[in-house]
C-alpha cells in the first residue's frame, strides 16, 4: 500500500501538488517588427501587462534587442496560473529611443492581447501584432511559449527494517520514519512521515511529492526512526542522513542500506554499532502529471451547453420569466453561459460548441424534445464561441414552446456518446464538459443517476447551475461531494464528476465568483480520469 505525505501518526491532512500554485514561464520572440528608426533598425523591447479591474498593470519588461527586427528575448516572465479565472495579458512592443522608463518616450511597435488560458492551451502561440487602432502592425508577429515550472515529481520508496532496537516490553517495535530537510535558516523541518508498521520490520512502500518537500537531488535528508506508542510518547530508535541521489541507487534489485544510529548510545558504549538497519529495496522518481501538463500536452476541453426550456421557467416574453431577456440584454441563463464559457472556450482551439435544449415543443409538429440543437440544425449544432451560443439562445426563444418534463438523461447520454469515442482512442487528447442550466426538479432522476454513473467512466464532467429560487436538494444529491452516487442498479460512480451550484448564491457577487466556484473541481477531475486510465499527456512537455 502506498500512501502520501502527511498520513502517518499525529499528522495533518494529506498534501500533494494540488495544494501549490502553478507557476508558468512565458518566453517571447517576435518577427518582422516595424522599423521606426531612420538610420538603423528598431531597438525593440517588450512590456507585459496584466489586466486588473479593467486596468493594465505592468508585470515586467524584457531587455532591449539593439538593431533587431526579429528579437528572441532572453528575459522570461513568471506568472501564476489559475484555470478558473480569466487572466488577460497584453504583450506590447516598443522601439527604445531614449534612456527613459516612461513608455510614451518610445515608439509603439504593436501589441497582442490574449488570456493565459489561450497561451497554455496552444503551448506555443504564434499571432500577428496589431496597432492601438486594431489594424495590423505591418507584418509583425509574436510567438509566446509556455512552460510549467512546478517540479511535480513523486518519490516512491520501498523499504524495511532489520534488527531494529526493541522498544516495547512485549514484542517487537512498531517503527515509522520521519524525513526532514534543512531550511534556509539551517533548521531541520519535517517533510514526510511514513505510516506505522504494525508488522515489525516491514515498513512497506511510501510516497511523497518532491514539489511539497522542495527536495533537490543533492539536498541532505535527515531521517529519524521511531517506535510508535499509543500515548504519543514515541521512542527514538535511530537516525541517518541521505540524499535523493543516494536513494536512487536502489534500482534493479540493488538494495541500499542505512545504519540507524542513536547518538546517546553511541557516546555511552564503545562497542555500539547501530540500532538497526533500514534497507531501501527500491526508489522510483516519477512524474506526477498535472492538469497543466495535459493541457500543454494538447488536451482539448470539449464544451457543451444544455438549456432547460420547460414551462416552469415562465413565458419568456414576461418579465417574471427566467428566460426573459432584460433591457440590458441578459438573464440568469445567459449570465451562467458567459461566466463558465468564457473560461472553458480558451481550451478548445476551434471554439465550436454544441448548444442543446430540452423540455420544449419544436416546430413544425410541436413534439416535445429533450435533446435538440438550439440553432435548429441537428446535423451541425455547433455555435462559434460563447457569444455564438448566446446569440443562438436568444434567437430560438420566439420559435419554441416551453413544455416539459425536466429530463437530464438524454443530454448527458448525448455527450457521453462522443466521450466514448474519445475513450476508444486511448489518448489524453479530449475531455468533455457538459454545462446544464435548469430551474427546477429533475423528472427522470433514476435515469439521470444511471447516466451519470456511466459517464463517470468516461473523459467527462458535468456542471449544473440552478437558476431561480426552486428547491435544488436533488441537485445537491447528484453532486457526490458528501456521498458516492449510485445508479438504480446499485452500481457506484467510479469518481465524482458532478459540480452543482445555485445561481442565487452569486447574484450579488462579482461575475468571476460563479466561474471560480463551478470550475474549481474540473482540473482535478481531468487529471484523476487520465491517471486512472494510466494515460500520459499526448505530447509530454519537456
């Protein structure tokens, strides 16, 4: 049994890479820049800005490339990456004319504005530069390359003890190990504690993350061995020092041994040798792939929207209706689509998204449908970007009749069919996300539970946003945070893929808050699925 950092005696919650902020390094090069100098070529430098509260805030600048219209900048920018946020950046180029930090003193060469999501989903992004008026900056281009900086390796040790000092009056000791590293202040700090071995000498495999511990190959590790006592007064057995490099020698049946030394006993007895031996049978240092690894490796997030058009929403022509579009051109359905879609759309290169409706009667025969394209083209239900979804939604309202019941399973099954095709490819190339926006109680709960349990086996997640003031207790039940979801057959979901939030909790909050809440679990769901399938990123980042 392998276990992660922090699961030993008297430990806190388990830790791993997901607890750390992901750092991304951006490298920039440009080509065919405008030549603003008369006697020579431009001397370009680049300034990176981050949008904060609708204002551009400078992050940093590159060096100046003298007489160079095709610069490859040596200065790289390190930024924090947050999947659930829209992080907008502006890359602005200037021709250095004077020895001044004021940008208005230099000639503007062009700019490019995009989100960090667009950059990481492309890994290497090549685009044309524009001027402030939106026109092309000549033939100028910019290439932005993203690299994840996090050291997300995981170390797995298989070890056991031999002839460890007996500390218990009856029987053998119950040993465990503590790994410590030296901090910047010179003091030793705990980075990992193994579980207690109730079998005496056998300590078993133990796993901990390099990223959590900040351990380099050459860093000294101070290892303490204790005998566990129920009353908390654990008895010290011995200690030794090592490094990851030394432990890595335990490969291909070659074992590495460490003597456990008790300094007090060593001082008292000249004949003292040790208090036992810790034997390392194997040491594996492997990469623990992150969400960003899969995105940089080419994984696309395939986004689909399902919209509730049942009669309980009210007549869309009346102001009390949840589908009524107010004078500002919005309602809760549109707000939910835009909040989630503006994040996810960055992770699909063609930005063509299926938009489906359910619970309405459709022309010309006015039969009820629970799986129809809101653009009324069943062979091509795709909309161009999130704005395209919003336009198709607004356009379809006058042409359908709200009816019922509220059936989720057809749309879930619809997306699951495409996810099944992706599953058969056995690559980490696609992951499907279904956003369902609804106003009330699910009519086909048994079928929906069954559809979700089956979808949990696929590269797929479901986000449900409840609009209006209805009782959403059933939706909370589908969100398996507190208990495992079961089908009516008794089959359990192999993982939690549903995230539900009521829109009313965010009516008075900044629009970004809704997206943060509903998308917070998606990166973990993506990585969990691919790891369960033992799938590495399609194009493993170097």
